[in-house]
C-alpha cells in the first residue's frame, strides 16, 4: 500500500508555491534540520561530553597501575619527650631482674622530609575497575546513539506537524477565498432582492469564524516552528520554513533489529557480571604493592648549653602483601546485591522485548489503518469539492439555497480535516515503527 501524496487543487497549490500564507524564509528539508541538530543541539553536545568523560574514567582507572610519588614533610615539637622503660641492670649490674627505670629519649625538635614511591604490582580490584570503565565507555556510546535517535524522532515529529499545519492553512485560505466569493454573490443577490439580509450575515459570520480559526492554526504553526528551531539548536529569531511537499513513499516492512534499549541493557548486564567477578576475586586473591622511601630526619635542641639541628639520611624499600581473611561479610552482602541486580537485568530484558513486540504490532495496525484512511479521505475531498462546486452553480441558478451551500462547504472542510488527521496518524505511526524496529537513524 502506498502513502497517497497530497493531491491539492490548483488554487491550493498556488498558495503553497507563492507563499501567500507564510513569511518568506529559507526552506529547510528534514535532513537539513537533522544535520543542523547534529552540530548545535545541546543534548547531543552533552552526550558527546559524557562519552569523553567515560574515556577519561577508563584512563583514570589505568593510571592506578602507574607508580605514585609523593613528597611528605613533618615537624614535631615535643613539650614532653616520650618515656621508655629500661631494665635497671643496664645501669646497675647487680640490680635484680624485673626492675626498670624510666628514661626520656630524643630532643624537642623533630623534622622529617621524605620522598615516597608506591606502585601496585598486582591488585585484582584495579584490573577489574579498568574492565568496568571500558564497558561503561561502550554504554556511553550507546547513550549517545540513543540521544541521536530521540533527537531524530523529535525533529521528524515536529517537521511533520509543521508540514500538516502548512497544508491546513492552505485549505483554510482556499475556503476563505470560496467564502468571500460566496459573500460577493450573496450581496449581489441581496441588492437584486433575491436574497435576505440574514443570508448575507450568515456568510459574513462564516468568514469571521474561518479567519479566527486560521489565526489559531497560524499561531500553532509558529509555535511548532519555534520548537523545531530549539530542537535544532538555532536561534528562535531565525526565520525558517519547512518544505510543504510530502513525498510519496511505500509502506515498507521494516526488518526487526536489536533496539538501542536492548543493547544498553545487554551492556549493563556485562557491567554487573564484571563487578561480580571483581568481588569474587577480591575475596581470594591478594594484593601486592611495591613501596620505597628516601629522605632525611632532623633532630634539634635549643636549650641551654650548645644548641644544634642535625640531619640524618633515611631510606628503605619493600614489598607489601595484603590478603583478606575476613571483612565482616561485607563482600558477601555485595555479592548478594549484584546477584539480584543481575536477575532484575534479565527480567528487564524480557520485559522490554515483550513491550517492544506489542508496540510494533500496534504501530503496524495504526499505520495500516491510517494509510487506508488517507486514501479514503483523499477521495472524499475530491467528491466534497465537486459537490461544493455543483452546489454553487445550482445556487446561482436558483435551484439551491444558501443552507445547501453552507452544508456543502462544511462537508468539504470536514473532509479536509479528516485527511490531515489521517496523514498525521500515518506519518507518526511509520516513524514510531522505525524506532521500535531499530531502523530509525539520523539519515534517510
């Protein structure tokens, strides 16, 4: 089934081509709007920044494998020097064992200045964190694609709305021209005493109602264009106009592809699985670190007699092995939480798949119904236009009254509105179907 192109009368086409109801402005195609949004849309810019942040986090995790060098200085002034107990036999050889004497050691001023190097030789948590950030970077890329998909969907919806409103304005302008012609005829008949004053007033009322409706639709059209400009990321003050031509296209059956939502859930599953692996490794694998210190220690005395401040070098290196024996079941509690998160992730995968399948079927039915309605209402417009023209001729020859003309005019307007509503329904159902089947993209 083909989507029926808009077949509009010559008068309507004249309005569209001459821009009788729009301010002259640059005409933008849908693809131009999407390309502009790729550069200026702020949500896309933030998503790209988030992707760069994820890459930086991965580099940060890898940096934990590099040596760390720190400079540390410390000064202490002892108002009371520390005490130590020494065996009394150290001073008196004949003193009995078990007797001690308190002795104060050190000097009041202590200064330390050291350079310390630490480097992990093996740490399962560091390697696990690197793997987690690498997977998280994939998730950020998918989130960027998701944002692009949402921007494409939003822009397309706004663009289609603007196109439909343009055609609605064109229909209204055509109806106003018909109504004004009818008013001219009624005024002539009234002057010839072949029509009543109320007939003229009825036509004037209809013109006033049409004018009011047109102002409302024109305001809505301006609001939709403003929303379109905001989504594109350009200034609201810039004048734009959408291409009024809705191209004829086939109602194709889109091949189902894995949607971004399911791909994102899959990546989240890998993140949770990796975190489970890290926790399990951290329970049974040790951590091995290299450390080294080089510096100087200063001792100073500023009391009576001779004061001094002497410095002595200090340096050492070593390896530290840390093996977890028991941490209060904290790791086990985390493992239980991750197991539940993994289970929820599986349930979410099933739920999203089922919802997507249901929504695809609904979108197909909506598109099929809307497509048939477009074809039917197109025929109804042609028929209503023919009836209106015949009624006008009959009214000129006195075989139809004003009521017949107004009824024919209302029928024509209802057919036009039904056509536009069906067209909107078709375009949105087709767009929704593309999104649900994973076929929506930033390019046609």
